C-alpha cells in the first residue's frame, strides 16, 4: 500500500472517530444547555493541501488556520479551489492589522473567531466592504482570554459585553455569532470542570443579559483535541480539532 493511501485511511478514521465522539458528548450534555449541535472545525495548520482535500472528500467542510499567510495560501491553492468548492475557512489565530486585507481577500473565508479589540473590529468592519459578496456580513467571534495568561490573546472576560456591544452598534458589516477561547492547555479534568470553559459560558450569560440577546443564538467556540468532548458537555457549539484528525504536529521549537 502506498504512503498516500495509508494517510487517507488515517484521516478518514480520525474524522469518523471525532464525529462519533462529538455525538456521544452531545448526548451527555446537561439538558438546560442550548441544544445546538456542535460544529467541527478541522484545524489543518502545518498540514498540506492534499490532506485537507481528503478530509473534504470525507464530508468535512469547516477548516481552521491560525496564520493568515497559511490560510491565504491554502485558500488559493488551485487543487483546493477546484475540489473543495464549499470549503469554509475559520481564522483562529492572532490577527495583525497589516494582515487584515490578506485574510479578508481569501476565497472561502467563513468566520474570524479572534476579534479581541474595538480597534480590530473597526478595521475588519471597514475593510470587509471591499471583499464581501451580495452585501453579506462577515461572521465573527469575540475572543476571550479566560485563563488570564499574558501569552494568550483575547479580551478580559469582564470586558466582553462592552466589545460585543461595540460590534453590534458600530460594525454593521460584521455578524456577531459568539465567543471563543483557547484556555490553558493540559487542564486535568479529574479536578472538575475546566474553569476556562465555565468562564466562557458565564461570559455568554452576561453578554446575553446585558445586551438582550437570545442565548440560543450565541455560540461558544472552545475545546481542542485533548478536551473537545469535555467542552461539548459544558456547552461548546464549535470545537476546533487538529491533531486527532490530521495526526500530531511536530513540537513547537522553544
Ligand atoms: C492548533 C489549534 C487548535 C487545535 O489543536 P489540536 O490540539 O491539534 O486539536 C485549536 N485552536 C487553536 C486556536 C489552535 O491554534
């Protein structure tokens, strides 16, 4: 068997396993949570276009990248453009002002999950006019720094209603769809529910109360390979899973 068909089997296996785990986690979810079926964003960073195409052909539509250059390159890849016509890209990394145009011009951009300041919201709102089709708004999430770690991006939890209000009032080209967090890695769930996920759910409550929004219309993007099932049990509506689908990435260089 060639290496390529081996990879294909692995990706399909990874994808099916994750989808089955998502379904099982939904059934364990507390009944008082909004019963929104979670969306799987397959995080394809560092992985080549060929593997994205395999996952797409296996039925996956939402993909996530955390570097603008990498997302733009993959979104413009001729093979992906030809074979993945309904691909939906999620940007899940830190967005620098000088990369906004490159990101917004990427074909298939579906959502920017990492809006974390009024200035960034204003910039994206303004630039989107150049790229939108049929006056469609750009879906965005507000990124919250739930763990208080300095190295993590995102707005303070207590500031989230204010930023969401700003988007709703002052950014007519943006469609606010929810809140996103990364949270601390390797949290030990034997100690109880992950406090980052609880904090994000609490932020949603506050945002909805203060701004009079229906909680069923405000998403929570939380959970990665190591903890997406736990995140779904606590109400995640978007999970971002990379290595469980595409295989482990090489460790980051220190
Ligand atoms: C890499 C990444 C993920 C996915 O991580 P895995 O552990 O591979 O599932 C999710 N969210 C963000 C923001 C990421 O950068």
